[in-house]
C-alpha cells in the first residue's frame, strides 16, 4: 500500500512539474509567436531616443522566440513622465509592451517628483543601449592638464544655461570637491560655446559627449588642443582609460554618493524597461533578446550609420543604478536640490 501511495505522490509531482514547464513554455517560445511587441518612447518622432527605439525594436523581435512583429509608439509629454506613468499604471503586464524613457526619470522621482505616479525601482529593467560619457575639457592655451590643476587655480568655463551639463557639472564639482571653475553664462548653444573656447573667450567647457566631440572636432584630440579633465558615466570610456570619472574624485562616502547621484542619468544611458508584474521568466527572455541585439553585427552596423553612440548595459546593471540612486539619503538629496536650484 505504501508503495502505491508513493507512486501516486511521484505521479502528482510529475504532473505539477509538467504543468509548470508548460506554463514556462507559454511564457517563452510559444507566447510571442503571432503577437506584436510595442516599443514606447517618451519622446516625439525623430531624435536619438526615437531612432534607438525603432532600431532596438527591429532587432529584439529578431532575437525573441516566435519573432513577433513590432511597432513603435511615441508618447511625449510632461517631461517624459507621461510615458513612464503609462508603463507603470496602464501598460500590459505580459511582456508585449516595453519602453525607452529618459535617463532622468529616476532622478526626477527623487529630486522633483512633479507628476510622478511611478516607482522606478519596481519596473523590470531590460537593459540600456547606453550613451557615450560626458566630459569636461580644458583648452590647451590654459595650461591646465588635469582636474588637480583646477583645485589650485581658477579656470574660466562657459555655460549655455542652468539646466545643462555645461553648468551642472562644474557647479557640482565646485560645491563638492572644491574646484575653482569660474562660470561664464549666456551662450546660446554648445556650438557657440565651442567657438568661444577656440577663440579664447573661455578656457573650458563641460557636458559634451566624448563621441560627439571626437566627431565634430577630431583635431582637438589628434592635435592635443584639449585636455580631458573628467568624465561622467557608469565606467570610464575605453578611449580615455586614464581620465577619472567625476564620482571617482570623491574623498568621502558622502561626496561619492552625491557625485554618483548627479552622474546617474548619464550612467543609465537610454534605458529600456517593461511594466511591473510581468512574469520573471518573460522578463528574462526580453533581457536575453536585448543583449543579443546589442552584439548583433547588423545592429551595430545600422547604429554606426545613424551615428548613435552605444555603451550597452545589462538589465541587472540598470536596475542596480536605479536602486543606488533612489537609496540616496534624504540629507544628500537636499544638497543636490540646492545645487540644482542655483
């Protein structure tokens, strides 16, 4: 009798296992066949976010089991908050809707909070195409060779406005690290600012993409017309292995947290996510398809033709950056608010 009971228990366990495996299969290979993957972007048509949404959608569906169709839906509004709220509260929770949103979304939740009806920690982050690091450079005529020089002597730097990296990064470094950047405001564009630096009106500028600068001003680097002082991002650029990240300049834990928080949007690049509540095994399938897309030779070729800067991150790493940012102690958040309020 005991043998019969044990046999029944084993049979029951096998049925449960078979049922679980069938459910997982439906969550994976069989699920996406005949369906459409919707990719929402928090921007309007055109521009890098829209382009990267269309490019990633094209290649993710190639690498998803069942090879579903794809469609991109533009959802601009409320400073990228509209699309983010939609993903948190209204989007389907079955893995058929993903989104690329502004990398400032977690920081906005922490610093401002206007219109926020989401918690960035609860999204299922799929990955990021990344972006090139932003750099602070000094013109050769200034004689400044490294960020240490700016700790000792004043360096005049131009800025386009208080909302830009041309203003934010030197201001924060002055506040946190004690650098001696002297800001000259009022330039209408970064192109105008670059010309001003070449003319000697200012001796430095911050917030430029290292890839963009190399494309627009290759002679700055080949002829050593600029010294790169710092970079902002998740990790050092391969082309700038000896230039410190801004957050690496911290001398205390508090400084490190402040600088990492200010750096977090750049570190996130162009992040993709799906809604909270999507089954974990389906999230994993999306992550694998995203990762496969990032190394697909055809994807890389098309990205190069579109001049999209890439620095891919895994979904796990994106989630870590979001978590680290939102875990910043309130007293340090207030200090960042004060810097931004200037």
